[in-house]
């Protein structure tokens, strides 16, 4: 008889609570702007609920499907190739933002698909060549080519997601036994890539410069002719890059310990841009205070705990790296979003998993959590 697996009730419960609370906060954060722009205060909630139904279905399917079925060369390489082709295609289809593949009234972002695809590919590849993990020619160069193309494809339109993917790659390879000299090399290459992509777009350069040097004191020392400032001002998107951070800090400071109460936040009333997407954590802090903000953080810590627990308990390498990769993507993304909202990082368009408005993000997150639940159940 097949072994009866027990659901990881702690992880499953944490996900349900996070998604439910996310829907509540989404309504609070979006109702006013939805009424003004869309004619209905429920507009964003209804659309997100449609994605919740689909995403939960995918999560339950992956939870019920034995994870070892993903340990297949055809699955790993074909999904990687398809994702890369979609990333290239969307660059030409969406000529403005290079992100969205529109399907009827909605759409999806191929960069979100890259997250679960990368996790499955990483787990397969590292488990496959684990014994030769430090072989530059046999392992490192081949994986660098594949993952380099994928991450570069994502970075053409979005720099935050490639950082998340890069940290995940480094975490999996480090746990797999990658020597420190190669880890340092990966970090160096990654940092160089980040700098190149920042310099490639004026708005990215503006966000970074204004975050670290708001009054241009240090930039003036190294750029007396103002070429960097001219580069930044090539687009209107760089003119007031600290505005969101300032409004976010006001929201968090106003919330105090207990918050102003649900639906009573003020900064979402056309002061804080994208309050229902990238900066929804500021609304949480303003309306539920430090209690709610810490509660959300604890929710992600629970996911980190169950994911690392599964990583340590798994006996086969593929399952171990699946758990580590899925956990890394979700937790790193959450910490990056929260860091931006708290003013600890330059502004970046990164959603808060299971909380922010965005169907593609929700689908990729719950797909990863479905895989993680599956592995966790096998870990015992």
C-alpha cells in the first residue's frame, strides 16, 4: 500500500491565513482608487479573487502530485527553454514595459513564471551533477550559460526579480557544496550585472542615486559636469523617486503600535502611489500598527521555518533543493519588499507575496508553496 502522507498543517494554515489577510488588506488599500478609476470599489478584489481560485487550484495540484515526477530532464530543460522564449517574445510584444503578455482584459508576466521554473531546474541540475559541483567545465560553465540567459531575459524589464533568482541560485549551490572561491565569483559577477542594468535605465539610476545621495553631495564630487544627473533626468520617472518612500514612512509612523483600524488608513487616499501593489505593507502598518506588521513578518518566518525544516530532513537531494529553492524565492522576495517599504532599500517594483495585488505573482507564489508542501509532507 502507498504511504499515507500527512499535510504540513502549520505551513498550510499559514498560507491560508496569509492569503485571506492579503485579500482583506487589498480591499482596504484599493477600494478608494478602484472606485475613482474603475467605478467599483471591489474591482481589484474581484480580479484578485479570480486569480486566488486558479492559484489555489494549482497549489493543491502540485501538493498532491509526487514531487519526484518533476525530477525529469525533459521537464527541467523544456520549461526553462519555453520561459526564456516567452521572456524574449514579451520584450517585443510589450514595447513599453517589456513585461506584460496581454490575454483579453488581463495578462501575465513571464518573469513570474521564471521563479518556479528556476527552482525545478536548479533542483534537477544540482542533484544530477552534485558530485561534480565544483567542476568548472562540466558543471559551472554549463549551468552559468543556461541560468545566465534566463536571468538576463528577466532583467531586461525587471531588476528586482533577477536579484531574487540570483540569491536563490547562490543559496542552492552553496548548500550543495560549492567552494567559497566560486561563491565569491558568482557574487562578483552578479554585482557587476546589477550595476550594468542600473546604468542601462535612467529611472533605475535615479532611484539608486537619490536613495543614497538625496542632495547630490557625493555625486557632485565624482561627476562635476553633471553627466550622471543628465542621464537620470532623461525620463520623468526619476524626478521624485523618494516620494513613495516618504509617504510609506508617514503611513508606518502614523500606525503606531495598534494602528488606526481597518479601512481607516489615510495615506492610501491618493497620497501613497501603488498602495495596493508594491506598498501594501505600508497600509498594513498604518491600519494594524506594529502588531499587524510584525504578524505578517512572522507569517513569512513560519514559511521559512517549515521550508528549512524540510530542507534539513529530506533524504534525497532533489527534494532538498526543491524545498530550499522554493523557500528562498518566497522569503527573499518578501524581505526585499518589506525592506523597500521600510526605507532600507531603493524603491523597486517587487510585490509582497500573497498580499499585493497581482495575479501572476500570486500564481507563482502558490505554485512554489504547493511544491514546498509536497516536499514537506515527504520530509515527515
